[in-house]
């Protein structure tokens, strides 16, 4: 997603936290850009294309929306129009943040492709949707595939469909994910992310639905190339995802922490850093005279000691010094010279 070393691609997931209101959606774009996220992502769908009228809501949706409202009615209320998505794309360009949106049906995929988004994010619920996977794969663009609820066999099958359709495996990033909102800590299983990297040989990341910011930060330390996290303008707004989302201040804190970790990860070479090099002479030690030593005296453990600073002969050469004769007189605490 980025050519910069260690740069984590951060997706601020607006999702449906606009509540069907384009003005609120625009505020979400501005908040994501202000936080320093790389992309802000929405969800593009037509309720009539993705859910039956009798489909039940997920438990977390029932807890955060009207009980007498069907899933179809809820999703219908959360739709944005084609023109509104184009408006959001234009605003993202002005705000210098990448516009992304997840297509949940073929009609929405075509809209987003016409808008020109460079990366297609496939949500966990569509990992077994062969027609949609194939249609996205045909486009040959970069793909981020969430793997919530999936096992290794299902992930392998989805990758096969995408590759067979024409997408290169190197253009696919797998996101470890748990689809429960909020995700219980005992169900996070971050090590599964690194397992997917080993098994499939692709870049991996993490789509987070826990409360707080510590788990996505931990994922970065484990090698996540992409982090996706829901955010909202106000957690108290009505809607299915607000309560498990970050507010703008929390989003800012998460992005800042991840950027610090990017820097801290460095390379894989163990060496003295530029900042600590000046400390070496002050903190390391040298070989000194423990007592007065006269010229031609034999250096021994009785007349030598190891003390700071480390400006003289390294104690690692102790065995080379022992047994040699002094070429001059040394006073107590004077650096030994050979």
C-alpha cells in the first residue's frame, strides 16, 4: 500500500456511521484526514441486493438499533446515493486522503469502479460470495480481504477465485478480523494474523472491532501492514456500529501511536544507534591502574581494575594485558597503555 519502509496503511473505517446523512459522512472524511489516516472507507450497498426482507439482525445490531426494525429496513436507512459517493470521493481528494468503500453487491462494485478507487476492500461476510469475488478479481486491482469468521480452507478458496479471475497474489492483503462488535479480548487471536502470512505468503493486517486502541497497536508490532478501525463523530449516535467505534480523539491517538511504532520498528540489524553512540565512552569501561604501578612491573589482577570511562583499552582485552610489563609509571586510576 506504501513504498515507505514500515509504513502501515491505516484505514479509518467510517462504514455506515454517517447514518445515511451525507453531511455527517463529510464530517467523517474531515476527521479521518485530520487524524492522519491514509484512507477513509465507507460501505456501498443496495439493501434490496444484499438482504432478504425477513433476515434477522445480528445481535450487536439488535442491541444498538430499534428492535422492531428489520435488517432490510436498517440497511435501507443507511444507504447513500451514487451521487453522494461521488461527492465523498471528491472531498477526499481535497482533503488529501484516499477514498475507499466496500462493495457488497455487483451494482455497488460497478459504481465504485467507475469512480476509480484503486483498492477494493472485501468484507468478511463476502469471503464466500463467489460471484462478487470473481467480479472483483476480474478488475486486477489491489485487494484487501477481511477474513472474519473464516478458516484456512475458506481463505484458500477465496484466494483461488481472486487469482483465477486475474488478480495477482502479490496485490492481495489478508486482514485478520473478528466480526463480533465489540470483540472480546479472548477472541482476538492476533497470532492468527502472522499464521496467515506464513501459510499464504501475502501481506497481512488487522481489522479491529475491540474497544480501545491497544490491539491494533499490538498488531502493528507483530507486522501488520494494514490496520482498519471503525470510528465515529459521536459514540452516542443511534446506529449499529457507533458504540464499538473510536471517537475522533481516540482515532488521533491510535494513528499517532502507530506512526511512532513504525519509526521504532527500525530495521533488523542490531547495532548502536546514532543517539546512543555518544554514551559508549561514558558508560563502558576501560582498564585502569588499581594501585601505583612502576615501569617494568608485570600487569596482574592485583594491580589492574576495570572502571569508567571507556576511553582506553577495553576490558575485553584483559587477558592480553595480564602478564605484560608496564612501559611507564602509572598512578591510581590512570588509563593503562601498552
